[in-house]
């Protein structure tokens, strides 16, 4: 079997290295990670679709937006302090 050399950023290499099991080659790791895409496994959050009615979903959206706004404001305040 032929092989190809590829270049990776250091951070990507380190991430792959963390994913690599002791008995795996880097090719095995990449193949395993790509197999999820090939097998088209649904994202785990897809199971949540339909759990809320429209009113409940809107309430969640509003709370998420409030949370994001609060976090953004806290980040800005922290930056100003520094």
C-alpha cells in the first residue's frame, strides 16, 4: 500500500496524538475519525428534535440570547479591567 506525507499544524498534530490509541497508527486514527462522517452517524443532539413545543422552544431561545448577552457583557467588563 502506498503512503502520502502531509503537513499538519502543531496543534492539529497534538490533537490527533491525544486521539491515538496505543495500538493505532496515525492513519488508523484519521480513518476512525473519518468513518464517523462516512457512516453518517447523526449528531447526538438530533434526538432532541421535537421534544419542545413552539412556545417552549421560543422560551429556550430567549433564555439563550439573554445568557449570551450576559456573558458578552461580563467579558467586556473583564477586558476593561485589564
